[in-house]
């Protein structure tokens, strides 16, 4: 069975304006178990940061 990678994020979101508009969302996120945090003014900034964090996660070879 292939190794599994896992990550847990705490994400807080709020809308400054119309929540239907992507540009109104702001937030902050944390990768649990690390000191890695991100504050963002656009959802795309959060997604980019999360992808970067996930690319650095080591597979857990003990799972399965």
C-alpha cells in the first residue's frame, strides 16, 4: 500500500462585503503542528500558500 500524506489546517474566513464575491473574502490559516501561518486578502493567496505547504509534507510510511 502506498504511503499516505496528511495535513490539518485551521482556517478562519470572513467576508468584507458581499460574500458572493470572491474578492471580499479575507482570512488566516495555520498548518497544525507547525509554526506556519498565512494571512490573506484573497482566496487565491490562501490556495497558493496551502499548495506550497502540502508540497513539503513527507509521506507517512507507517500508515496502512
